C-alpha cells in the first residue's frame, strides 16, 4: 500500500478513492520511456526516420521497379525514397459502426479510452471481443457500471467456449451486464446530450459508449494501386508464409495482413520478412505457435488449438485439465479461492503438445512456457519431467504434463 498512489489509489483508514488522472499520468510516463528507448535504438543502429505520409509509386523510366516511396511532409514538400525492398506495416484503426460514428466525447474508440481524464458513471461497450472485455474488466473494478452488447452468440469467440463462459461469469459477478445475440440497428439507439439510451431486451442508458467491434486496416491511399499487391475482401494485404506480396520485392506485416492482430505477432512477421529479403532462410510463420492473451481479471491466455478447433480439424487428441485452486501459490496470491483452470491438449499418439486454454492468475506469463514447448514440438512427458520451483503457479504445467502420463502427484 506504500506505493498505492502511483496506481491512482488513495487509501485512508475510512476512505478509498481511485484517481484516473494519476493512472493516466503513470501510463504516459511508461509510454514515453518505452518510446524514447525505441528512438535510442533507431539512432544506435543508424536507421533513418522520415516523419511524413508515405505512398508507393509505380514503375517509371527512372525506377523500373514499383515501390519507390514518396514521402510528403507537413510543410508541403516531398521526397522520393528509392529502394530494393519495401515492408508495409501501416497497422489499423478502430472500426466505427456506420450509424454510430465516433464523436470523441460520448461515442468513443479504444484510442479515446486511453486519453480519458475522468471516469464515467456508466458505459456501454459494443463488442464482446478482447479489447471490449479488457475495458469492461478494468472499468467494473473501479466502480463504473458496464453493459456489454455482443452481436454473436457468445463473447470472446476466438477463445474456447469454456474460457468464454468462465470470464462472462466472473465479469457478471463484478457487476457487468451482458447482452449476447444482440445485433444493433440505428433505431435501437437514442443519443441525448448527457446519455445514450439502448432499446434492446431491456431499455437502459449510459453516460458513454465504447465501440469495440474490430479494426480497419490502413491500406487505403498508400499507393497499392501502383503495384501488383493483392487485397482480400476486407482490404487486407495477401502474403505468403514469408510475408511476400504478389509484388515479390514488397512485403507486409502486422495488422495490415490480418492474421492475428497482436503486437508480438506483427513483430515476428516483420522479422521473417526482413530475414527473407536478405536470404537468411527464416522459418515460415506458424500461427498455431503464437500465444494470445486477454488482460482481464482473471487473465486469459491460449495457444494452438482448443477442443473445438481440434475437432474441426479432425485431430486425434487427449485433454488434461486442472483448476488453479489446486495450486498452492495461486491460493496464496488470491484473496478468495482462485478462479479458473488450465487445459492442455496433446496429440494422442505422439503426445506432442498442440494447444492450451488458460484462465486464471498470471496466465499471460504462463503461456510463454507453453509457447516454447509448442515451438520445440515438446511432449507431455518432457513438460512433466522438467522440474518446476515450488511454490510457483507454473508448477501446475508440470503436473499436467505428468497427469497426461498418469504420473501426477498433486492434481
């Protein structure tokens, strides 16, 4: 509690207050520190940075290969950057509903949420995906009444059904109200000066609205029409396993190719692209080996296949599972019984690890051990025979490896 004020918490014997401005100030300090670190790395490695708007140009008598970049600066001047290779990593932006555009005051994007200066009394979150649930979890913890509206049959459709059910139950216990199978139309929403009213199964109003229905890739107006680069129906750039586009000297990575819109995945894609440009023979990307994390409370993490996707692929697999309440360290760290579970999937014959779904304490750290196991094509017995420290939450992974071989002691 000595450092609680750094996290926006003021705790006195008879009062407890939360300060969003202090939280945002700390967030901004951390972001600036990380930004300056990246700037330092750019200088250290002698990488030139051109701060402007870039567009790809087509082939010409001066540059027979498409892909020269025209950089336009704020003062109206421009510069041409000839090159041998191009890596497109223009990212994405929050997607708005066509009948509910962002106004940056009442109707907010996830970007707007990161600049809030005061907590609303209530908020509706449209979209029950990762970003929406992370904000729902945070806001409900600090006293905001939260409603989540999801068009699909369940929240977190990219995670296992069991993970989805458990996090909804946990968030409901924290005061979040969910409406699933609820596709909104313009007539369902009334915007007033001080509130937004939703007429769905029941009528309710909230002070602000977060629209979190996905992201739109930034492939417009960057000159792709001057190249052979191909797009899919969602305007995402099509690439091969080495991030090459149909114009083989032009590569793309990150959100613009739309596989897994996660920072660490985009970084991996970028490394593969650059290594392939310079004949370093990188391994092609395997998205089953990419961990996914949801920073709710409790945390959610997964990798590879879950039971539903394994069945869809026709895989022959075995499942081992244990609750986090069977783990001593998880019990120590939890005020109450720790919620959640760890479920691991192994190929039935070889017992190679093929996937995991985790919900519980520190699962966004635990998943990295399983990422290594997946990358190394590890087996259940290799996981089980690797000694883990006690007490630790990660020893539950060891026990599950042993359980697969009927050798577990503590679960």
